[in-house]
């Protein structure tokens, strides 16, 4: 099977895709993970457990009781 020679545009595309993959990998590895709320609203606070599911509690609005 005869492979065609790579042209300047082919090499530029390969370099561009390699650069994009490197940037995405850097962002995924270097940035700290966000504090996930597991699908609940901001009034919920969840803690990830080592074994099992996370435990979530609903925060009480102190002004609502007055």
C-alpha cells in the first residue's frame, strides 16, 4: 500500500490537534476539581464518603423561621 506524502496542511492539522489534546489534558489534570453538589440546589451541602454514597443535608435558612 502506497502512503501519500504529508503536505504542509496535513502536518499543521496534526500539530494543531496534538496541541488541543495537550491543552485539554493539562486542564483536566492541573485544575482542582469543583465542589459538586450531586444534582441538588445551592441550599444543600453534600460530603463524599470513602465507602458508599455521599451524605447530603439541607441547610436551614435562619431568617425564614422569624
